[in-house]
């Protein structure tokens, strides 16, 4: 059985990530306007826009795998494998973003905190999930 805390954390993280990409796509297609104060520095720079979109496959992959793990857990099926991969990819996405913002010297907490969360919260669950997995 999937622990309730893990279930909640994955549902929130994966749901919010899919919402982020939906909103990002709506902005990209001009269907939604977001004040520039809410966007990362350089949002209008084509290179940074490409950098941001380069995360989309990784973010969508960990979100869909996480939601699949939740679905499998509800059905009483094996959920541990998809959850481990989802959490690992979640950490990769957060770590890559933190590395980038560090390299460019941008320390905006509105971008650091969510990415630190992506990097760190899976660590609370991965060691336990990996026990007994060969």
C-alpha cells in the first residue's frame, strides 16, 4: 500500500506540474497573459524560452509516471517501480533547474523554492521505496 504522505505529495507535485505546462502553453499561444513579475528573468529571451521548454518532456514524464503510480496503487497493482522512476526524474528536474540558476547567478526565491522542493522532497521517500528492490 502506498503511504498517504507519498500519495499526497505525488498528487500535488504532478498535478501542479501539469498545470504549469498547461498555463505555459496557453501563454506561448497568446491565449493567456501573465504579468512579467510572475515570470522568470529573461522570459522573453529566445534561448531561455528554449531552455524552459527543454524541461517539458522530463516534467511531463515524471508527472504522468507519478499519476500512473497513484492509479496503480488505487487498483492494488504494483506501483513502486513507476513511483521510484517518477521521484528520480522529479529530483533530476529540480536539480537541473537549480544548477542552471546557480550558474547564471539568479537567486530568485520564487523559482528556487519550487525547484528545491522538486529536488529534495523525493529524498524523504526514495530510500524506503528502494529497500528490497533488486
